C-alpha cells in the first residue's frame, strides 16, 4: 500500500522517518501545509462573504498604497476597499 503525504489518518506510516533536530508538529511537508492553510483561508473568507479580486499595479502605486495604509494603521487591502467604496459612492 502506497502512503500519501496528505493522508492524516494513517500517521503511523510516517513513524519510521526519524530526522535530527526538533520533532515535527505537523506530519505534512511545508508545501502541503501552505496549500491546506490557503484552502482554509479561502473557506473562511467565503464564509464571511468576501470575494477575491486580483490586479496588477506599478511598483510606485504599490509603494504609495502601502505607505498610505501604514499611515492610517490599516491593511493595504482595507485601504483599497475603502478607496473603491468611496469612488462608487461618488459615482451614484
């Protein structure tokens, strides 16, 4: 029987893999952990009614948005959402 690295129900298959150093707290490799964490984050966002929007901007605009968000002590995402909401409100 082949073992799958994403199989969390048969952890005993991995007990022979001894490595020096601090013991692993998660039997999955880091890249699989990142995928699982991202999937869980997307599920949490969907449950909160959030949608993902992705776009590319120049590095100058990116830096300006980052600086502005840091000055207002909010995330860049929250700042962009606020700017878009204000623009939509002005166009109505």
